[in-house]
C-alpha cells in the first residue's frame, strides 16, 4: 500500500464488529495470557508502536503474571519498528526489547540472532502483528496469534473477507 486514502483509512475505525472467528481466537488468547508466564509481541510498523506500548501497559495490568518482551527489526526496513523507535516511545521502560538482528521484512527464524530465537522459542504467548510477520512465521509449528489487515487478494481469499478487514487468527 503505497497510498492511503483518508476516507478509506477513517472508515476502518467505523468497523468495530468482531467476526465470530475473531471472538473465538480472542477468547483463546485471553486464556493463554491467564495461564502463561511470558509474552512476546512481534512488532509491525513504527507508527503502531505507540499503540503497542498502550496495549502492553494494559496487558501487564490485566495479567501481572506475564513477563513481556518486544521483538523489533534490527535495522530500518520499509516502515517497520526498530530499536530506535522502541526507545523513542519508551517501550523499553515497560518491557524487554529485543532486535530480530537485521533489516528483514517479516520475522525469519533462521536469520535471527540467538537472543531473538530464544525469546521466540521460550515465550508462552506470542502475538505477531502485521501481514509480513504472518507470511514469514505461520505454518512453522509454533503457537502464535496474528493480528493484521488483509490488504491483498491472497489474504482476502484465504480468509474470505473484504479488503482491509482486520484479522485475529491463531496458528498452532
């Protein structure tokens, strides 16, 4: 998406209905957070990281048993969140921030440094945001929750939703 239409963008805020599938996944996400001890947020873009910080604050209030870590890009790629962005918004003051090691769109396990692999391997609950993280992480045998907008035909067809529909899915 190289251009964002203002009307189309604002319309996204009007559609707050959750699909039945999203509700089921959200309920499982809550159960996992209640039972888990460690949570990993795999960030998407640098603009969303401000909202990610607010989400983490609320997550820690609701689930004080969770130790929270945040995985960001190691270097700038597209508009993805980096260590610099995480420090700028102060996520590092409420969660451990880890670099995925490089300027890679998505999260590719074999290309990650040891610390990032360990965080991914040892986290009880993983939430990966963005279509790129879904594309690069799904189907690898990890239990991961994904949140993203379906922006292309491949994903609108896969999930049977209109373009720009928000999706919350679970991969086990």
